[in-house]
C-alpha cells in the first residue's frame, strides 16, 4: 500500500468520527470516537514526521496524544463507583 493510500485511509477514519459526532450518532466521549481519532491522527503524525512536515506533525501528534490520553481516562475503571 502506498503512503498516500495510507494517508487517505487515516484521514477518512478521523473525518468519519467527526462527521458521526456532528450528526449526533457518536459521542465525542465514546471510546470508539477517541480510538478512531487516536489511530487516525497517529498514522498521519508518523507520515508527517517522515516527510518533514513539522506543522502537520505538531497538529496530528498533539491530537493523537490527547485522544490517547482521553481514551485511557474513559476506559480506566473508576475507584469507588458501583
């Protein structure tokens, strides 16, 4: 698979999550939404780094890191909650 095909797939994953959330069909706090953002933006960040696109690397890298952190928070069991 070519680099551009990988970029397109990753971008579609991120855009699909965004469109579903805008339509009210997926919560931005749902694990699936966060996972789609984390994976899609991580792939785009790696490709941006490989191509020397610093601005895009910053954008996608921070987006991936934050989405991953939020996913961890959402999936983490809450102490004292039944």
